């Protein structure tokens, strides 16, 4: 019976591999490589997108800008979101077929999530359906969260862009904050704060949808494929219905915030604590594409934005947004969504002030050196 059941598992794994290779080779990594080559000189045609099919004109009203930005955001995320929905449905199907869905050690589960999320190469918005598929299939909480957060932050191309564009201290601060949050805080929060949510994932009988029926002993290959496709179709519909409406709402809300509080105006504001907090909140709210945070902050640094703003955005912009907030709120629990958001905002503000101190210290050392030379 096990061998017959494994035919379905092997087929779902094959679907995952084909979907991933097709997306990575045909869209994601060529696009990321192009952005890496352009670096900080990459053009931003829209407040929430690299490219805009509808160009916003200077004389457009606020409502027009919001509508255009929403449309451009949907178009920008269309391929990545389709990939996320498909992978989310595949993982939901696959995990529901196996009994062992993780390890009791939270740090091990977190590393599994990093191993799954890092190569995905999609933004946190597109990885949110993947996280939903993992969670609803019965994956451990640490694995679910680590997968979602590692995809936009630990991708090799994004890391290469960080090291090639920014001063070393900014890159190190971002990496230290990111790794601390994913590898340390996620398992610790899961163990000591999210005890109810984490405990639920240990019961193999708990799943958002009914587990698939056990394959008959004499199931043929064609029957296994047919049944797997039916289950994949059902799970894909499940993920689409529960995530796409929230995706559209998140795109609209992000367009409103991006046009009401343009990040390009940060250079004009004095860097007080309240202002830095607003920057962190806006950064954590906006649903931007992958690597958008790197390019935007590079533009702000070139324009003379305060270092505290730049570092705060470099951490908060891209690691989370209003869309995965909705997904976590509805799929896991409101407590997880609120705590995760709060921790990221505090870490972003702290990282910004650390970067500002280092910058001021380097500036003072440089001034002393010049005075000695004179």
C-alpha cells in the first residue's frame, strides 16, 4: 500500500519541480539578474513597482494615482503570485499526504523553512500563499514563518545586490537583523509566545482541509496521476479563494499609502523618533516586489536621505507587508500577525539608529583625519 500511495507523492513532487524550474529559468532569476546588473541605477516607474504599464503623470489626481498604482502592482506581481499560489497548493497537497511534517525542535523546523524559502526568489507577498499552503497542510509554525520571511531576504541575488550597492555596515546590520529574526526570534517566539498556535501544528490530525483518501493497494500510475490532479485542483481552488481577494485589497491599500506618503520625500524630513517610527510602519506596510527595497533605498541614499531612514527602510521594506499580515491573521492567528509586525518595526527602528551612530562615528573619524592632514 505504501508503494501505491507514494506514486501520488512522487507525482506531486514532480509537479513542484517542473513549476519551480519553469518559473525560475523563464522569469524570476533572469529578472533578478537584470536588477543585480543595474544595481542602484534601476529605474522605478511606479511607487510599488519597477515597471509601469500605466505611467503616472505629474498632473494626475490622487485617485488616479492610486488606481494606476494598484493596476501596476497587480501586473508586476502576477507571475510571482501565480507561482506562489501553485506552489502553495502543491505543498498543501504534499504535506497532507505524509505523516511526518516536521521536527519537535523549533530551530530545526526553522532551518527547514529557510531551506524551502531561500531558493523561491519571490517577494514576501508571493510567498504568503506558499506559507498558507504549508500551514494548512500541517507544517510546523516555525517552518511556515521561516519560509515566508527567507524568500525575499536571503535569496543569493538579493544578497549580492546588498553587498555590491551599500556600504558594508548597512549590509551587515540588515543581515544580522534578518538572521536574528528568522533563525533566533521565530523559534523562540514560537516556543514561548505562540504556544497555542505552535501546539496545534503538532497534531497530525489537524489540517485546514480533509486529508486525501488512502490509495487502494492496486492503484495504477494513471489512477494515481488522476487522483493527484483532482486533489491539486481542489487545493489550488482553496488557496486561491482564501488569498486572492486579500491580495487585491492589499494592493489597493498599499497604493493608497504609497501615494499619500511618498517614500521619495524622506530626504525633506528631519529624522526625529516619531518620523523614524512612521518610516518603519510605512516600510512594513507596503507590499513591494522582491529587491524593490534594495533599489529604492539605493536611490534614497544617493538623494541624501538620512542614514537612519535608509537603514530602517532597508530592513522593514520587503521583509513583511500588509498582504502577508492578512494571511497570517486569517490563517494562523491575529496574535502572531501583530507580534511579528511589532517585532519587525522595533528591530527596524533600532537598526536605523545603530546605522546612524556608525555613520556619525565614521564621519567624525574622517573629519579628524582631514584636520590632521591639513
